[in-house]
């Protein structure tokens, strides 16, 4: 183990507080569960001589006190400009690991966290838009589509990628972007169907909206509730549910404006071939890497984790049935992601872990169910909603069980 470079001089308390607050805020923006963030921050505090520190993490802010009874300090997550890309997340975890070993001064750690947050994207706008289109096509392949679905999904992926780039400049536009994107994509699908160019199928509409789907948020909410983090878990579930409602409202509103009934989700499925879902993880991984600016030499590890989770879900479906397949997929995804993190060239588990939720698709299935329920097929919509809820809980339980299994394997 490397010797601490700051062990001989006690760190300035103000700098240590700022390091812990900025690390907690950055990890929250990256999408880590709050119970995991609290555990890592307490480890950092102990490394710098504050073993009695008290930390409370919520999705929007971090509260910290270095000792019981002392004044606490608060840091809003939004101060670090919202969510982080994969390369930013990797840089933040590099600082975190060094801080856990006491190998960086708190002041230098703060500078490194801010540098990671302000890091410009590795890829330009054109590459990121292309990555969105690739990701969209990959998710569409997972849903066993027709060839028309894949083509439409790729075209809409470019459109939504451009809209997201434009809307990223204004916070007010970002709030309504799910409705705008869903309305534009759905209206175009219904109008093309009206002239006989393509069939109306929810797969072609859901796939381009994948970056708005809160599958990871919903699953993390269940994980946090299971860890007795009631406020954080409940707020994530409410926020994720609202985002799904906004997306479904945009689709159903487009159906009414265009005069086209809400589409059937099961029409003409399977014409691409049974190989399509197995190609999907490869395409999704490449799309994630380009869209979210994956760190260098991480694509192979990302694909390994994605295929491990997908294979676990597939085998779980064969052996245990549909509802428990999500449990097996979440468990395998978690264990493999954390084992990869231990390797010298492996990225942080969160980098390969969160994109895996799009493969397990609880958000996509829930969106289909909400759309059908708000449209005309209420019975099928309720069935899809129940199935997606069960899948989300199963995935969350798999993640929960994956952590102790990983620790046992690591030991």
C-alpha cells in the first residue's frame, strides 16, 4: 500500500470539509446511491484524522460535520452543474480513491474535483449526436423490433441528440425537454404511418427517448429505500415517476393531435431475428461510449459488464422466469462491474454499472405501459405497468445482493 503523502501534517479543517462536500456532491451528480456515498466519505474523513465525522447525503445536497456537536456545512449538488459524463465520473473516482488512502492534500483534492467537473467532453457535438443514434438503435434491437423500427429509431436518435444539445444551454428548456422530445418523435411516427411509410410501433418511439428514461433512477430509489434511506429513495422514485409521466403525456398528446390511436406495443414483433437482442448490448455499449464520453480504454470493460448483465438476465429468464430474470441480471451486473473496478485498467463500477440499466430496460417497459394505459389499451397498460414494477424491484434486489457477494469474492 502506498504511504500517505499528507500523514505528517494535519490537514486544514476547512479544506477537509470542502473536499468531503465536493466529493459527495460530485458522486451524487454521478448517480451513486446515497448510502454508498456516505460510506466512502466517512472512509475519507477517517484517513485524514476525522473518524467521528457525520455525513448525510441527499440527491440535491450534502450535509457534513467533522465531529459530533460541531456546526454542520451544506453543499448543494447543483453547484457542480448537474449530472456527470463517464469520463468525469472516472476522474472523480480517481480523486476519491487517492483521498481514501490519504495520498492527496485536501486542497489539491478540491482542485482536482473541480477540474473533473469542468472537464470538456472528449468528443465533439457531431460524435455525441451520432452516439445517441447508435445507442437508440441498440435499445431498439433489445425490444425485438421490425426493420422499420430500427431505421426510424436511428433517425429519431439523431433528432433527439440535436435537441438535447440545443436544450442543454437553458435549465428551463431541460425541464420540458422530455415532453418536447416525446411529442416530436411520436408526431413524426404517426404522420409517417398515416402516409403508409412505416407501421406505428411503440418500440420505434421509445428507443429514441432512452436517455430520458429514468431506469437507473427508479432502481437506485428502490436500493436506497432498502438501505433505509427513506428521503433519498422516495424522492428518486417520485422524480423518476414524474419523468415517465411527462414522456407518456408527450406520446399520448401527439396521438390525439395527429388523430392516430395509441399504437400497439406487440405488433409485428420479431421480424429482425432472434439475434437482434444479442447484438443490442454491443451497439448500446458503443453508443454509451460516444454519447457519454467514456474514458480511454474503457470500451472493452463496458461491453464485458453489459454482456454479463444481459446474459445473466437471459439465463435467469430461462431458469427462473421473467420476473426473477431481472434479479439475476442485476446481481451479475453488480458483481462483474465491481470486480472489473479492482483491475488496474478497469473503470469505476459506476461507469459500467449505470449504462447497464438500459439493457435491463425497466424504464422502457414502464413507459410502454404508461402510454398504453393513458391511450386506449388500459388492460394491457396495467399488465405492463405491473410487470415493469416487478422487474424494477427484482433488479434492485439483485443489486443489493450483488454487493455482499462481491465483497466475499474480493476477500
